[in-house]
C-alpha cells in the first residue's frame, strides 16, 4: 500500500466524525452525537420523533404539527394534489389555497400518508428461506417469495401496511409497519410563486427566499385525527451552529455501490438518462408553449423534469470528479484488502466484487433496450402507464402472491388501487403529444426495426400511433379502469380500448426484458451486494448507516453557512432578501414578487428569518421533512439541497453541501403578515404554547 | 493543422466580437461598437471623455464630476490619504469624513492627480535612435536613452508631465502629456465599513453592497479648478443591457505574452510571489493583532495584500487551466504559422519566439535572487524603501539623464520628490517588525550564506538587524530626507543614520542584479517582444489593443447579470440587499451595518440601486474609473471585478467576468438619506441639470 493510500485507509477505519448519515431509528449515531454535540437521544425521544414524522405517497416527507392532525410538508410535495384539485377556473397552484375554517378544508383526491408505528428485524427469516448453493436466479425467487410472505403475514395480522425493507444492500431485512391515513384534506398552500420564488434558476441554490410549505389536515372517521405525537413550532428557529435533526424519508442513495457499479453509472446509465430527460423537458416545454392551460397541465411535470435534470447532472459531475473516484476506490481497496487478509472472510466474500463487475458488464451490453422496454418511460404521462399497469396486474393477479412482481403483491394492492382508481383529472391531448415524442425517441434510440418499437408503432408513424392509442380511450374514467381490473385477464384481453390494446402490445417485451434483468443481472448483483454488506459488517461492525430506501431516517447536523467562491454564505436569509432579489432583477420573472407578498411590503417584518441551511445529510424524498431541535420543536422544513450537495448521492460532504429549509419563523411570519390565516396561526401557536408547558416534552 | 485547431485559428483571425478590449484613445474600437451597439464615438466625444478622466498617483483612476473641480474616485483609492490625515484621535478611515463647506475641505499630504491633455506617436523617433545590428544590451541602452531624451524634451517645452509609453510590447511608443494637479483636498468619504461592507470575504465578489466612493476637490492657485470637461451624474444609471463605457487607467495585463512567458508565470513567478504575499499577510496580521492602533497602522497595507492575494491566486488558477493554455498556444501557433508562410516575415520575425523562450529560461535560473535583491520586497514599509531610493538617487543624479535608471530621469523627478518628501506619518515600530520578518524570509529563501543576506544582516539575527536599522533613524522627518538628497552622494556616504547605512549595504547587490536583468534578460525580451508585435501588426493589422500600461483606456460593454452555479446573478443590487445581507449574518463582522446606514434604516429608499455589474474589460488600476453612458453621463463608479474576471489578466471572458460598480443613483441616495451632505448633493444635481440643458453635451 502506498503511504498516501495507507493514510486514507487509516482515516476510513476511524469512526465517522462528520455530520454524516441517514440513520435508521434502530441504530442512531450515539457516539457521533455525543462526541460532536454532547447529546444522545433517548428511546422516548426517538419514539416521539418517529411517530410525529410522516411519509407522503406523492414521494415526500412531512410531520404532525398540532394535536388536531395538522400536517406540514412542502408546497412542491403538495403541488400534485393542488393541481388535481384545480380546474381552468380555479388555479390553486397559481393563487394558493386558504381554508379559513375546517369546513373549508378540501379532501385530496389520492394522497396517502404513512406513519411508521413499529419495525422489526427480519434478516434471519429472509436468509432462512434461501437454500445454500442454489443459483442466483433461484435464490432471487426464493428471496422475493419470502419477502412477499412476510409482508402478507404482517398485513393479515395487523391490518397495517407492511413493507419488507432491504438495508445495507441486502445486509439486513426489516419489516416496517405503517399506519395509513387516506382522508387527508388541504388546509393552506401559498401561491406557487411564493413557494418557488426564483423558479428554475434558483432551484437547488442558496441564499434562497422560498415559502415552500403547505398544510394538510389528517382525518380519521370524518374527524381531525388526534396524533399521539407532534412537533410544536419554535418560531425562533435554530441559532447559528445549533444542533438540529431531520426525520424524513430520503429516497435513494448510492454510497455503498462498488467501483464497478459507480463506473457504470458514470459512463453509461447517467449519460443515457440525462439525454432522455433533456428530451422530456423539451417536449413538456413545447406543450406548455401552446397556451396557459397547457402550461398549467404540464407545470408539475416540467418542474419535476427540470428538478431531476439539475440533480442528475450535478450528481454526474460529482461522480465524474477524479478525486471522488479515487476516494471510492481507496475505500473499496481498504475493505477488500482487510477481507483478503482473513482466510475465512476471503473464502466467504472475496470473489463478490468480481461477480458484481461481471453482472454490471452484462447489464451494460443490453442497458439501453432494458431501459426503454421497462423503464420509467412515461414521465409526465398518466393514462399510458395506467393501461400498462392494468394489463400487467390482471395477469399477475392469477399467480400465487410470492410469484408476482413486487408491486402486485397483496400487501401493495390497497395503495395501488388507491392510486390507479384516483379521480384526478387526466389530459389526453397532452398525453398524445408526449407519447408521440416518446415513440420518436424510441425510433431514434433503438431503430425502427427493433421488435418492441415495431409492436408499439404497429405500422404507423409515431404521431399516428400515439393518436391511435390515445384518441377514443376511456381510460380517463376511474370506473372504466376499475371495471377492467375487476373483469380480470379476460376483460382486458377482450377490451377494444385503443390504449389497452397499445399496452397489450407492449407487455410481452416488458416481461421478457424485466425477467432477463431480474434473473441474470439483479439476482447476481443482490447476491454480491449481500456478501459485500456482510463483509463490511465483519470488518467494520455496524458503525455506519445503510443507503437511503424511502424509509424513515434520522440525520443530524447544525445550522451553518459555508464558503462559496471567495466569500461566505449566511446560515439564514431574511424577508428583506426576498424583496432585494426581486428588485435587483427589476421584478422580472421568475423573480417577480408573489402578489400577496408584494401587497404586504411595509407590513412584513423585514428582519424576520425566511430560509436557513444546515449540514444534515439528506436527499430527494426528504422534501417536507421536519427539522427539529433537541427538544423536539420544529425549527424548519426541509425543501431543498444546495448544488454543492448533489454529489451526496455518492458521498456526503460537510464542507459546503447543505440542506435548505424554510425557517419555522418564516412560516409564522407569512401567516401573520402575508396570508390572512389567523385560525391556522393560532392553532400552531397554541400547540407550541401547550407543548412548552408540558414537561413530558423535555427529555 | 488538426481540424480543431484550424477552426480555432479561423475564429481568431476574425475581428474581435466580444465586449473586449482596453483601447487607446487613438484607436477606438469603432467596428465592434458599430456592429454590437450601433454607436460610434466622435472625436469631440473622445476628447470630452479623455479630459474628464483622471489618474491618481496612489494607483487608481477617477473623474471630474462638477464644473468646480469635484473629483470622484473609490474610497479604497482614497484610503491611503485618509489614513495619512488620521491620527489616533481622529480616524477618518473608520468614521468617514464630511466637509460641509469648502472651507472644511482638507489638503491631501501627497496626492497627485494627472489629466491626459495630449498624446503623440513617437514610435519612429524611438526606433530611429536604435542602430541596426547592435547587440540587445546596447540596443536597450539606446532605447532607454532615446525615451529619456523624448520625455525631457517634452517636459522642457511644455512644462507638463511627459511619459513615453510603450504599447504593444514595444510595437509602438507614444508620448503622453499630463497636466498635474497637486493641490487636492478631501471633500467626503463614507465610513470604511460602508465602502467595504463584507470586508475581505466579499472583496471581488458580487452581488455586492458597497459605497466605495470618495470625493476630492482639485484646486488651482488656491481656488477650485474649473475643468474644461466633466461627467455629470445620471442617477437613473444604466438599464439592463445598456451600452456603457469605462475610461480609466488599467494597470497591467499580460495578454500578449508568449506561451513561454506564460508558462514562466504559471510555474515559477506566480507560485513564488503567492508564497511571499502569504507571508506578508501573516506578518501584517500579527502586527494588527497587537492592538487597535497597530491595526489602524497596518489596515491599508493588509487590505492591499489580501486584495493582491485574491487577485493573484485567481489569476494563477485561470492560468493553470489547461483549456486556457490550449487557447493561448493555438493563438501563438496561428500567428507563427502565418509568419512562417511568408518568407519576408519569417526572416524578420521568425526566430523571435525562440529568442524569447531562451531569455525566459535564463531569467528562471536566477529568478528568486533577482526578485529578492531588486523586487518590491518592502510591501507595507515606507522608511526602508525611502532610504534605498535616496542612496540610489544621489548616485544616479550624477549620470547623464539618458544613462539613469528610468525612475530617476529628469521627467520623473518632480513626482519622485513629491512622494519622497511627503509629510505623511511613518510607523517605525511597525517598520522594524515587518523588516525583521522580511529578513527572516530572505534567510529561508536564499540561505544565510547568500552574500546579499549576509550584507543586510551584518552578523546579526534578523530581529537585531531590523532593530539596528530602524531604531534611531531620522528618516521619519521629511526635512532629513530632503537634506540628504540635496547633500548628494557625499552626504549620503557620510551619513551615520542606521537606515541609510542599511540601504548602502543593499545597493551594490541591487545594482548588480538589476543590471544583469536589464542587459541579459530584459533587452532580449524587449527586442523579441517588439518583433513579435510587428509580426502581429503585419499579419492582423492594428485590429487589437495593447496590454494595459496604467495609461488612459476606453473599455465598452453593457450592464448585464450572468450565470453563477445553476442560478442567475442580477445586473444590479438595491439598498435592501445591504440590510438583508447584514441581517442574514445576524450583523456579525464583517457584515455589521455601517453605523450611519444602520441609523438610516427606514429613511433609505430600499429599492434604490446600490451596485451594478457590466461586461467592460477592466483590471487593477481601473479602481475609481467613471462608468459613462453614450451621452457622457456618469452612471457608475468602477470599484472591483468579480472573481470570474480574474483570468482577465491573460484572457478576457464576456460570459461571466464582470466589472463591479457603485451605481450613480446609489451615491446620490446615500448623500440624500445616510450622509448629511446637502451642499455636495446639490453641486452634483446642479451639474447634472446644467449639463442636461447644455446641447454641446450631446454628440
């Protein structure tokens, strides 16, 4: 080992010292917290934080903030629901929504909120189901069947949503049990321009001036829920340097990938994905350009694609940094050399990295086809993916639970029904426009002779094929979708709906490619990952955290500015900064003041805090996460990460990567001086006052 | 030629299309201006701009802004004078200075202001003085003698300050004639914290919120001067995208250097210089840490070093960029291949690049010694360099004018006397402290056995040698310095002043190294540069501008924001941004509000413009330059460049490099609402109103 590498290895072997980690609640970073902040959360602290934290089915996080079921998340997590509630006449996205009383709160069409009520280690049970020395594909089958059985058994017994969560790349499996809330009503959302001031240019940047929040109320039995735990607001927020926690649901990270997997991402997967996303953006922009109603329809999807493009391109730049790769390779080489130094470890795990590299290589050979045949190719579409889901579901439904694709297992069906039968509006004309573009993309990428492309086009041009599929479909009606699913395979096979016919043509190719991937690639990768995870446990113990899995995690850090270029970025922003930035651009979009804020100039406290940054380790999915202090008060609301945090996907950096939050005081000030919401303000303030008098809050 | 290089060469051969260039007034960029902005300045426009523009002996630029001799420049150009006028009791730097009436205006101790009244091409005359086929050292002598004669002749005839300016690396020589103003009085300067809000972190950054201005009044015969031309204020400033001009005195650039010279800078000169500057900074910080009075004494020098370090390190980063070097090499290769393609050009100029490379290599071999023996080794000192100057001067004074070092020629003597006999305060204790550190540096860099180091130390430690040189010196008294110079070589040789003795020991080493450099290096480089310049004229014509030489230049551009990271930076800032930035840092230094601005919260118009950025091509020395519109109104005051403009030293970039100005409206708003200066405000407003009614202003 060269001296430089040796030094790095020594550093790696030392316990983590940064504000790093998205920790599971069963393994909080007690040593790091004690050493850095002199604070260790108790079991009741952790239980409180867990029960007050929420997961939103639209892909974000949130929390209970009052004893009457008030739930807080980001505007950009809520915006899908706002859009579905809106119409050409009432645009809640543009104008905001303000329920003055509980009777004015509007039910969301298809929002499900989950609360993690308990969890249990199931690693032994999953492992026990996999016989020794079977080939990877067979082991994969067994593993999936065991997981499905565990989930079904749990749901049957508890009535809860039960998910088996794979942690540490298969090093552990846990059963997570969720209470589901499906009667969720919108209470208040500011105008999109207030939530997203600065638009795409400011997205992922800081200093920032966004009121990116929305309030919902969770109902049970037609009445406001009475959650066991909630986070009372602390308007003063964090002081500079103060310890703060984020309890949320980071979606996914890739920190435990091998060097071979990372190189695959860097050299193939990400460039291909970026190209396709740029194409999606162009198509959505073209649709938006047709008029204000079209722009409204495409708005949320366009935001999603722009967002994704910024993140992915930032991640890709980080990944392409030679220094980054050197660090990852040094980490891997340290682990491998420690494994090699122990004959027992070497025998059990030594060849896992080569196995992984071989699987990655095999995947790369057919990556593009796999991505297009099975991938998330319908970004911003709703009808076509629903049709494909129905075609697939009715076939899967006939299989034993354990043999089905994971998303059609019994434990997932309630949520699937909820989404698939949603009464949310659909936009067939936009769908046709986007589908035609997607089909053109397939032709360009795979060639017109590709059998899948041929099947989809069915002898037509891309435009004709899209028109044929979408025009005349009845898939827009939830009842029609429901009837098809209830009619089962026979009804679907007999349907003359053109979009169902289109989905039927796609299905065999999808299955062929997904089965190849699961049997020949994923199974080998999973098996190699599991062994590498066990090797890591054997060498380093459970001193680290697993990659993100859209499950509840605890991240700690401090409110802190950072260096940028040659200057300093402050830890917080204030309301005058919002007006300053708008005036600096002469009020030009996307820096035009939100109308209600403009009307409140003079009323708003210009020194009141608006946003702040902290060193917590977060990623996509954390949107809407509460930021709490050590007394379990809500001091902020995660809504973004800065550009410097993009490489977080692969490597946390405390130096300049930051989580960006709406300041609790900024929310309160806006409810006081910009939005006329006295009842809501009072509810938050009473909850805070009650909690302050409640000694059980202090741990 | 490879295709990629060919394409680049084609681009390079095309006329400049960017907002690029620091143009001499004899060769304004008419084609670029017409094509980009549809405006071509007339001869009377150029004359007005030239006569209203000023050069400050403290190393900056400025302009006349009223018919009563009011002159505007930066606070950081004025700060040396402010410091000299201050005392432990009255700190004009910290508190600002406010003359309510003309009788309160205070004379500056040693500020000279120059106005370029005429200029003339002298290339033929310089060239005629150099015989053909003499060796470079002899040619260099002749060249210098010819320049000295030209300057003396001009001064004798006109009574003006006359400088022969070398342009295009010796491609042209011009006589520039300056009117000198030496009765300059301070009118107003804001507090340093207002001029330099954000301190070192914000220096060279943008968005910015600085009132970096100061007003002087130029007097003639004890009365306010009545300048022939001035720039009236235009408080509305530029609109976004508007054409603006900068007429100022950029100090130096290195855009016409050869690849060999650039590599020398990158690999040797800059790393050595950065190391020494970091050491200077540490020494000045150590002195400042001793107490508030020490901090005051070191303040301006520390600012200068920090400033210089940021610039140089930014330049060095730019220079170290492989892409940058590739572009420079492609430019050189294009010129060389065009020269090679023409036998006459090849014969005259073909070997100039190899000659240059050889001289650079020879210089590199003894660079460190040359730098220490002759360099600007007394940053922030005043007594030691004065002593060395006196020792050298009395010896040079005995030589014929043309044989002297350039700075002792007759034409330079008046300004030299002015500086050397200045009554500005000196700080012997700081001097001793800094000199000791400098001597330690020499020991570390050259070794204790180096003859120069030995001579300076004179058998003592660095601390002892510094104490011996500074304690007991009478050099602090202007009359003592004057007497020594008047006493000539004899008086200096006989002086038992310890600092003069120190300087006498240094002098022979200085001369030896300077003569070696001038005869063996500079002469070869100058000759090679001249030939390369002529080759460039022969190939491209006079389609470009010369490197900066601290002489008057015209730069054009537009008020425009830019992209930074993933977001947009606005073209201007407003007063609310100042308060926002301070509040975002909870008012912590260096983001504490200047006291008078803090007291004016509520009175100041928060939407009023404060600073703005434009694409004009500037560099150090442009500080204090007026920014004017095409109607010759002052819309701003250059005070900085952003970090993205650092590579400007070598290569202009319009994309993100920006000049940073105080907005004319920001100055007026501050005089209205923060500083109680009604007479000054009225003078500026009357001048603007009169000019608006004066049709001769419109060209």
